C-alpha cells in the first residue's frame, strides 16, 4: 500500500453541512490520517480542515474527489487538470465523460467509485 502521505486529497464541492457526503468524506479522510484540502462555495471548517473558496493553487495533490454534479464541473476543468493529480474520483452522481476523457488524456487515473466506500474498504 502506498503511504497515506502521498495521497493528499482535494475534496472539490466541500460542504459545511454535516449531512452532505462531502462533509462526511472530509471527516473520514482526517480520521484515517490522509492529508486533506477542501474547496467549496462557503468558507468554514470541517474536522479541522479549512474549506477554501475559488480555485486555490495547491501543490502535491494526489487525488481529486468530486462532489459536484456534472453541470457544475465545466468551470473547474482547467483547475482540476492544472493540479496534475494522479487520480480523479467521480463519486456517485458526479460522473462526467467529457472531464474523464480530458483527465485520461493527461495521464490521470479516473475512477467512478465512492470515496467513502474506498476508505472504509481499505482500498483508498
């Protein structure tokens, strides 16, 4: 298994609402010692992680996990690709063939899975 430190994760579509899956994901990543950065519509804090707004440049992102519907993703295409992640996870309801194709052309591994199940199953 790759050391967790190499799996710095960006939760894109982060929410302050504790019932949202993005919020639960941040908590699970923190609880499992994965470094996390979160970007959402509103600034705030979840599990000690500051939710940032906009498209902040972040170094060393291994995984981008999406919690944005396909209709809200186009404005983030260039941003996601500029981070040069190793992996892009489309959580249920976020699948987008156009973004997946762009990512794959840049050598980014694309997964259509649930990040929460990946973490709990030990194959994140």
